[in-house]
């Protein structure tokens, strides 16, 4: 199976594309394949009513590099991102408090996913502080 966004080969059992982070679901043989137009260097989410997403990229950095970011939406763990990683998390329409925790570092932001704003892309670097580390949310793209 290939990623509907970047056409990278997806290994059996994978839930996300290892290249671009697009969520993937196995397509049953009785269903026709989902056609998503290929747009290089741009995220393309399948047109599912009421579903959007956030993408979080974690730049490589020596500060906190040995510990994964834990990403939460409204208190629920969405997943973990290792140093230099990027992940996309599908979310139903609504307002979410997004939190990232990594050892003594933390950061948070609020997003509202709806028909007008379906996909948010954040770069989240960690900076060293006096008593704890800070994780910034830098909005790089909204679709």
C-alpha cells in the first residue's frame, strides 16, 4: 500500500506514513481505492467530513534529545515524537488544548478545527530555561 499523500510505500500494520506523517488506513479489497491528488511538499488530508488534523514537527536539538515529546489533546495522549521527528494526528472538528511534555519541558496551545481551518502545522522546538525547559508552538501553516 502507498501513502495517499506522498506515495511512499507503507509497511503492513503502519498507521502513519513514515515519510510525511499522513494517517493511513488499510483499504478493504471490496472498496475502490481512495483517490487523493498528489501535491508534493504539501499535506493532503482525505476529504472526510468533520475530520481535521494537527502536524507537529520536532527539530533536532541537544536539549531534551534523549526523551520523546508526549503530545496530548484535552488531556488524552495522542502519541510520542522523538528528536527530529514529525507526526500528524487526525482530530474531529472541535476546540483542543494541545500540550506537549518532555521531561521538565512543556508547552501548550489551543486550536479550533472546523470547515475553515482543517489542518494546523506546528514546529515545536525546545529551549533551555533556568529551572525548566520551554517548548514553543510556532504555527507554520494553516489549511
